[in-house]
């Protein structure tokens, strides 16, 4: 695959970038001001590990909404297809400037196909809850079983909650190929699905400019999104490349996130990446919420200027790396588990650098296989399994809940102490028989 350059943001919103410089061949995109609900702009904050750890700055969440329940709104649009199959002429313009109105709507048994369309949406939403959950105010809305197919073309939205393309409801599907989407409002995702909707994107460029506006989002009730190729950029605070409570699969896609973590997986969400490359300013992957989450990464890279690579917050997280996945951060942990979260972390044949920190009441299980190397320290309620070809280079005094040596692995072969002390719980580490070991490179492994 030939990597395309990232979309360029409008010149009047540009400032110099110093943060997203880690990842090639991603071109470094520009920072844009962060917009609040009323469209006002403020200079983007400097990203820091606290941004994702404490939420003090760029929190990935939608702005407060006073509309309460997730009630399904009546859909309105300037152009509607609801019970027939329509092939609109090429280069057709769909436009609206009205609040809570879509430029085009496909619903029920309706099917709409168009090529190289120009879709323009101005006007904000009256309810972010309805926008996130049902596509109120989206530029192009498919719902209640409708089918929308867009090939090529350009889409532009302005104002709060003006999501580009939304698929809502079971048997609803939107398919996009080539073309581009640019959104400028707070909580204006590039594309979104909810309540069982399906999105299929192939070589689509998405650029979001304001706060809480992920290029790809799956909201309440879940949904399924498949993305192949394309480039995704965001400039706003708390706007990860993907924010999902459903199933999202990405392949050969480029992400550049100027004021957010790379990806956020909410409870019930699953994110799968193959040969995807992401550069982010405030952390790698956040898995959070009261429920199960999963993240699979084969090849590709996730690199962050600051923040943790993997942050598990309350969730029951399952994380798997393979195929030479490159995960790095300039400042932060490889894995941090907080808020009574649990994490299962598996890596096969990976080169990992960074520490693991598990807070009180949380837990983590790390399973390293193949030729995986880990350079870091481990503290907290974490159990570690090392295979015979793995190696743990200890970078600081560590404390393990349990240590397992798989397939005949030997302490002398798989742990380099570098002068540090590693303790383990005897009851949780039967392979070690309560013994004390002198480690290669100095240091000791001993019962707690």
C-alpha cells in the first residue's frame, strides 16, 4: 500500500506542531484550536500524561448535555428517501442550514446511491444525546434499515453535533468509498454508528477540527464499522481516532491525533487493527467503563508523544499484540491498570519497552510468548508468564503477584536483573518452589 499524505487543515486554523513527530511515514498534521459547545475557540492545551490519566485537560468525552434520556427523535432532512431505490445523479449537491436537520436521509426500505456528491451541513443540534445515539443533525443519516452508498465526493459540516455520516438501527448500512469528510463542530464525529448500524469505509479521508469529535465512533447500542485504507486526523481536545462501544476493524489506515489518545474502547467495545499506523499526542489506547473491552493489533504502530500506551480504567480489558506491532511512548507506562480494572495482556514476538503499573484493587495478567522482549519494571497485582524464548530486562525493582515459566523456560535465560530486585508471591508461583535466584546482569528474584 502506498501511504497517502494526511489531509491539510484550513490555513486560518493552523499553528505549528511539535508533538506528533514520532511516526513515519505519517506526515505531521497541524494543531487546531479546541472549540467549545458554542463554537468559541481556545488555544489547544499542551498534551501531558495527566490528560488521559486524570482527565484534567483533554478528556475524551462529549460535552455536558441537558436533554437527558436517549429518546429517538423524529428525523428531518432536506432530501429524503424512505421507500424506494434511488440513484442520484453524479455531482449532486445536498445541503441544509437548519438546526436538527440532515442534508440527506435514507430510512426504512429506502436505498440511495450517489457519486461525487457535495454534502454540506450547517446548524447545530438541540440534543447531543440524540446526535450521539440516533444521528440527529448528521449531514447524511441512514436509519431504520436504510441503505446509503456514497462514492467519492466531499462532505463538510459546521456546528455542534453535526456528524458527517451516521448509520443507526439494525439492518442499516452506509458504504463510503474514496471521498472525504471534514467536520468543524464540537462532538461532530466524522462517521458514527449506533444501535446495530453498519459502516463500511474504503480509502476515505476524515478530518475533524473540534473537541470530542472522533473521526470514527460507535455509540450506544453498538454497531459494526470496517475501515480499509484512508487517513484520519483530529485536532480537538479528546478526539481519538476511534471511540467505540461496538466492533471496529481497521486495516492499512493512517491516524494523526493532535490533542488526544490514539484510540478509546468503551465497555462492550472491540477494536481490531491490522497494519494501522497512529501518532497521538496524549497516550495510546484507553480501555474503560464497567464491562468487557478488547484490543487486537497485528503489525503497524501506535506511538504517543506523552501518556501511557495502554490505560485500563475500570474495564475488563483483553489486549493482544502480534506481527511486529510497534508501540511506544516518550513518557508514560506500557500498561497502567486503575479503578478496579482487570487486564489480560498477550504479546507474541514483540519488542516492548515501558513499565507496568497496577493500582490497588486492580489486576493484570501478562503472557509473553515467542521472541517477545520486555524492557521495564512491574509493580502491583500483576502476574507474568514467560516463554522459553522471551526475555524480561528489569529496569527497576519489581513486585509480582505470580511468575510462571512456560514450556521449560529457565530463570537464568529469561530474566536479566540489571542489579534490581524482583519479588514474587510463593503461593501464586509454584514453578519457583519458593527459591531465591541470582539474576543475569545482577540482582535477585526472591519470595516476597
